[in-house]
């Protein structure tokens, strides 16, 4: 579910994953999971793995009512503050509110269990709307992190737009993303920056292969444009 929480996640982190194959548990509940190997973990255009390979994976529990909970993790560049692992825990509701229009709302906690200096964990509520037109899906959303110690006792806003189009009679989906960060999580001295990506993904049952060009409007060793490749599996 994290990949649908954030056109954010698929495109902002470029952690492409094949559609989840949910396992029915009874009582309206189902469980699904995903794992991926990425050549660079990019979150909102910024490399969290020091431009190295990262291993990622998650598991989700969903109910027919639309409510869900899940967790997702990724290896990151080892540091005293963040350690070597990011763990995300989230919960929310997603459902069609009118024909072709889907609402997704929830809250996500970013946790760094191996950090040894200070408190790096923070919480970020989110909301998005997705509209399907033929083979295309258009998503717009916002994630707002209120003032917290881990983000400098200030707040942060991330707004974004995504578009994905499945090419008929092929396993390929092409996608684009544009995001804007303003606040304490910005990596730009002006306290705001833009990130964007263009990518393509091919799915073959449980397996998927993706490639994307990810960049930001900020010049720096971890924000310059780069090509990110992904090998994913869902179950």
C-alpha cells in the first residue's frame, strides 16, 4: 500500500513494485507484500542510500471496507543520526468516492531504529485523489509533517502530481511525477525545492522491472539527476 500512498512512493522514491497479489484471510481481510532491489533509494529526489544499491520491502493488511495498515523498510546510508535502516509504519483508508475517483487518507511514521544521535523519527499525515481515465491514472496529493523535534521544531509540506499510463496490449506502464517541498525537510537553502521523474515499468506476473530518471532543481551530490533501476517482486 505504501506504493499507492505516495505516487509519492512509486515516483518519489522510485521504488517500483509490481501490483500486490493479496492473500485472502477471511472476514474481509487480505494480506500482500512486496520486495525490491533498487540501484539508488531516492526519496523526493534525494538519495537516501548515498547513490548506492538499496534493498526494500513491505507488507500490508487491508480490509474490504478500505481501511489498511502496513509497514515498509529500506536500507539507507549508515549515519549516526539515522543508522542504516528506514522503517515506515502507516495506516489509513482508501476507496472510490465516485466513479473513477479514489481518495486515500492516512498517517505515516518514519522510524530510524538504528540511529544513535538524537531523535530522527517523525510523523506525516497524507491525502491524495486519483482519477482513472481509460489506461491513464492521474494523482494529486499532499503530505504535511507538523512541527516536531526530529524535523527541527518546524513543519513541512509536500505537494505532488503523478500520471501513469498503461500501454495497451503490453506489460509496460509509463509514468511521470512532479513534487514540491516547502519547510524544514527541504535540502535547499531557500527552504523549498522541486523534484521530478520520468519512468517506465514492465510487469510479468509477480515480477517487475523498472527504470526512471529522477532529478531535483537543487545542485548537489545527492540531488543531481540520475537513472534508477528497479527489480521488484510482489506476493
